[in-house]
C-alpha cells in the first residue's frame, strides 16, 4: 500500500499547542482547525480543540481521497485518551509494526517525547471520526498521589521512559464512556463549577476505561 507522507511542518494550521492555555482562552476556549488537506485537493480533515477545565478535548472528522501517513514529532509529554468512532490504523516507526484499531474502541496512550514512535495512517475513501482527551503529566501525577492503587503502576512505567498504549488491542467503548465524554464536552454549562465538574468526570472516565 502506498502513502503520501507529510510531517507536522506541512500542516501547521492543523496543529495546536496543548500547553498554550492562554491562546485557547483568547478564542473562547475553543478553536476549529480547517486543515490544509482541502488546499491540496486531498479531501478534508478537521479538528476541534476545546479547553475543558484543566484538560483539552479533541474532536476530529474527515474524509480523504488518498492514503495519508501523518508523522508526529512530539515535543511534549502527555497522556491521551483516544476514543475511535471509526476504524483507525497506525504504524510504529521503530518496529515497523502496523496495527488496526476497530471502531467504537478506546485506549490510553502514555506519550513520552523521547520515545514516541506512533504514526497515524489514514486510509482513503473512509470516514474518519474520533474523540480524544489530553491530560498533562502534572494533572495525572496528582491523581496518582490521590489514588495510587488505581494509577501508580501505569505511571511508574511511564516514568521509566516508555511510550505505550495501556491496552494494545484497545477496549470496547460503551454507552457509559460516550455519556461521560458528552458531559465533559458540555461542562461549560456548569458555569463557575465547570472545572471541578470536569475533574470529577475525568476521574470517572479513567475509572471506567481499560484497567489502569
């Protein structure tokens, strides 16, 4: 199978600095990125990124006319909860192992900038839709300190310098997961309580995903 290959420099409008909370707030905590894929007549791949309390929520949708391999050169450490509504494919740049992740499944990716090796593969003529929640390392470490029995084992593995999916085969996403994601997405309706509400929902979400 052949791929058009791009790296992040080719699609600067598609990128978002997750550490730039001030930038997000200047845009009412939400920004939509029309990507450059349309400019190159490759279809479309749009991402909405919204600040929700102390975390960020991603919603990506698209449809491409060519097979695309989207390389990532990560410059930050973070933890990413990935919920796939459609089939997804990836390749590990170090092992050259390709994986298919089926629709309505999820996993948690512990991303270490020094060892991150995952590349997204987006196949042509297929709908693309997924939801993600990105958590900073200090945020997760705070949860580890509060609930070591739940989160310490995975965090110790991350601290050893690994980048890894908590569940390599991904786990089936249930109605409960989607309900929690919807509640996080609409957390702004809670007004001044929204940050505390999101914190509670993130804990609930992590407690309901594949075993930490």
